[in-house]
């Protein structure tokens, strides 16, 4: 209905210019680094990696060039190349200025499809010089991704490089947008009951993306006479001479329409790849019933969804923005397109492969979504329809579906040099390759945005805490409550340029109107533990963790986060003085370890110093539940330094007893132990124990003691190559998280959001 979009939460992330600069400069400048994939620890390692060992693969490749895919990284390496003549929506700012964008594109390749990538900025605007610089790079890479090159040079460059090189060359600004938009359009046609052969489409914007959309849609079945292309001078019609080139002329149609307004009369669908405001209310009103409007200009679309909804209630809308349904996002395409092309060693990315990607993407949106996607919609499982015609970027099925469709199309059209043996096996391998953690965090953030919460930041006078609170509110995650003295908070904020905007509350514990209620509650809880009422009053007045925990317990806030100014165990002790374990549960600490594309949950990393067998069983149950909450299917390994009785040890008896306890409880998740970490994580070593109950490598590790868990996770974090999130508290009766001391503000936001999500209570 008109105006319904007014009720939708707008979740577009915002940040200051300084925050963006800090993000790119913090630690190692930029967003990329090179990490070796082979050990370099001994002289023998070095001899194998370089001279003299490296001579052996050199000779093998010289004898058979195809073996370069076996002995080097070429088969999983893409070059992201630009000359900076069309950077995002910023225009021609030069090759060097494009480097942050190209690094970012390389990061997306790695994040979404596990493709290694190097960015190359070519400092020339001359198309021939650019071509000559790139054409000789073929031996280094398995594919070339062109980016941010202005039209019409981008057409010339891509076509010529395709002719000169025997690896895929793909200009994402053209074809990436076309693939995602085509997928959405296929589904919009299905919903509105239209036939692709009779649908009339208007495309506004005759640059790289606009022309690529037209070419792809015609290849998929749109009749040329039903597609009208427009630019700033109006309709591209047969006989027009002003502002024309060979690429526009190829799509000129015989028509009396001269303006965009003329073209829009009675049109079934509109693709906007132009600029803000290009589509007017009158044009929308003049379209056919159930119009399809893809306003894809970024950052501001040709027309906003709420503006369309105010005019008519029968339109299907898509934009390039993340704060509206149906986002046309290139990250849904290029990583998976290259993944499929690389895995069959394709010599090109052809039209059939692009069509296969679009059709696979469209089909995926029509299927029931998994729990991981449903979690992002706050429990309301999205279904194929007007507000869900394009899958979301964190759908875990994207790589397996799209990449396999692309690979099969490459095989069927004869450009695959290494055909798949089994599509089913390939899809399974892709699913195992996917790293879900970033997606899990994205889902957590999205769900909290849909149900914003009141989160108490207990140490409100700290600069990092204030910055985290501002970021929490700015990201539309909810209300942030800073506990502290208002004059001190305002003074610190002013000194550090922190804008404590709306959505942030400041509460001084000593003068709070709820002070007496919290004191009475705490006294009733602690009076038989040696506390007098004046002791409880002093705690409420002076201890901010006690005050914040009381707020959460009595329902004045949904969650709390602390830990910046005091060590973990001290903060935990103060919180547990107020908040008990959830009935029927045991409070434990778990840490998420992200390492080389896999995620493992480690427990207990915070509370039980030397757990008994019964406690180990409880820890396994709690950790498995937390894994499910975050979207994983738990496979729990109870670790010890011995494996299934070898060597014999009294210390391992507790672990064996814990397994027996879980047997008696008949829990509903995979588990086994006692076993070493190598057995739990390495499928080849696990295979030596065919009786092991785990169906694959463990993703939940129950450590035999707190000290081993803490040492292992901290060591992994400090050695590099791993990211550790946590310890996260689970099993308390209220949602609380404790951040590591001196944590960065961005990490504190993550902890606050996890608490708001319900992890911890």
C-alpha cells in the first residue's frame, strides 16, 4: 500500500570520514597482505620452496603449461585492474586513487569465494596502452577483473583483451550489474505473470552497465523492439546522430518516442542506471499495471521506494541500496562467477555462463530459505514475492549454486579446460569451502537492526565506550545507555570530538530515580550472603557493573556490555553477584576462532578452571546450543592430550566420563572424545579412528580445563592468521557480554550487538 515503505527500518550504515581513514590506516595500511601457504620454518622448507627445489616444478611447467594450475597459485588468482577513470560515483580521479577500491574488491573475492586476488592500477587513460600493459599478464593469473574504467573505452579494452588472452576477462561494472538485475527481473516477471518475449523495458543510462544489461536481456529472450535505451539526450532511436557511438547504435530502435517520459508511457519495466531524480512521479504513474522498477543509481536511486509507494501500490521495486528490499548488489555475482570459471580452468566468461549465473540466482530466491537467512529477518522467514526477488549476500548457498551453474555452462560451451567429474561433488566441496563467520555476524547485526534493543554500556565515561555507543546508535542497532557522571561524559566527548546524538542516554547511578529499587533488589538477593543494606547501597552507587546488571535484571535495559577498564574475571564476579545462571543452564565462556576459512567454537574459556566430568558434559551442551544459535550444526569434540585411551592418563578420565554422561542424557548433537585437537580438526587423522562418532571435523571444542582453553585461544590470536571473538558468556539469566580489557571501539560494538542479539542470556 502507498506509504508502507515509511515503516521500513532504514539500516544504511553511516560513519565519519575520519573513521573511514582510520579503518584503512590502522595496523598495516590497506586491506591486503600476502600469507605463505607452505611452511617456511626449516632450511629444508626453504630449499623446497625456492632453490634448488623450485627448479622441479619450473621444468614441469615448461614441459606442460597446464601443470601451472597444479604447482602454482594461478588457478585461484584473479587480478583486479583499473585505470581509475570511473571510480564508483566519484568520476575520473586517476589510477592511484582507485587503489583503495581495488583492494576492497580483492577482499570481497576472498571473503565471498575464497579467491586470492591482487589489485593492479595502470596509470594510463589510453586504451591501447592499457591493453598492452595487461595483455602480457596472462601467465600470472587465472582471470582478469576489470573495474572502474569509463565508457566507451571499457568496451574496447574488454573486447580486445578477450581476443588476446586465453583466460577470463570480465568488466564487473558492466556484466556484474547486468547479471544481478537480470535475475531480479526474471523473478519480477514471474510474479507479475509477464512473458519475457512480450515485456516492454525502458533502460535509462547508456553507459557500461546500461548497455551490458540490454545485451544480456536480449540474449535471454527480450525482443530488440521491446527494449528502449535512453541517455541524457533522450531515446536512442534509429536515425539519431547526436551523442551516438557504435555501442549505442547497436540498440537503436524505430520509434517516435524522443524523451524518457515518452518511452515510459505504458512500459512494463524500468532499469535505471543513471542518476538521482531521473524518474519522476508522472513517469511512474504512466507505466503499465504492476510495473517493475529497478532504480539502481548509487548512492541515490532514480526514485525512492517510498516515493513510488505514494503513487501506486502495485509496483515491484529494486535498488542498489542495502536499506531497502531487493538490493541489486554485484557481490552476489562476480565472486561466484570467477569461482566457477577458475575451477574448470575456463578460457573465457561467455554469455552462456552469465545467463547461467542469472538463472541460478533467480531460482535460489524462489526456494525456501535456510535458517541462516531467516535469522536475519528476526524470525520472519522471507518468501519469494514482491519484497524478495533477489537473494541476500549472506545466503550460504550462493557459492555452491552459482559457481556450479557457471562451471557447467563453461563445460557445455567448450571453454572449460578441466571439466568437473561430478557437479554434486563440486557443490559439496564449495559448501565446505565457505567461511560462514562474517555472514553470521552480518545476520546478527541485521536481526538486531530489525528489533533494536536498549544496551547498557557500563563504563560510560571512557572514550572508547562513548565511541562504541555512538557507532551502535548510528548503525541503527538500538539505544545506548552510558552509565557515568553526565558532566564528565560530556566533557570527555567534547574534548575528543564525539557527538553524543539522539539515541544515547546518560544515567548517573548515584542520582538515578531507580537507585532505591536497585538497592532493595540487591539487598534481598545478598542479605544472607553477609551483605548489609548499606553495603548494597554502596555497590549500586559506586560499582557501575552492579548498577548496569541491576538495570538489565529489573527490565530497564535489554542487555549490557562491560570490560574495558577491569580484567575479565573481576567484571564477571561483579556481574554474577547480581545475575544468576539461567534455570537449567550452566554459565560458561565460549570463544569463536576464525582461522584460514574455518570457524571453531572453544569452551570453556572463562569460568570453569578445572571442570568435573559432569561440568564438562554441561559445557558441551551449552556450547552446542550456542553454536546452533549462531547458525551452525554442532559437532562437539571433548579434547584431551590423549586420544581414545592412548596414552593412558588419569587426567583424561574426566573427559571419558563426560562422554558417558552425554550418552546417558541422549543429547541431540554429534559428540565424541577423549581426543587430541589434531584428531578433532584434521579429517585425515580422524580417519585413522573409524569408530569416531563425528561425521566431520569438529566445530565445537570442549577443553579439559580453563587454562588450556585460555592459553590456546590467546596464542592463536597473537601469532596471527586467526581472529578470536570472545570469550562470550552464555548461560546467564540475562544478556551480558564482557569485552577484553582495552578493547577497540569496533570490537565493543560487536560485543554489544551480540548481547542485544541474546547471546549471553
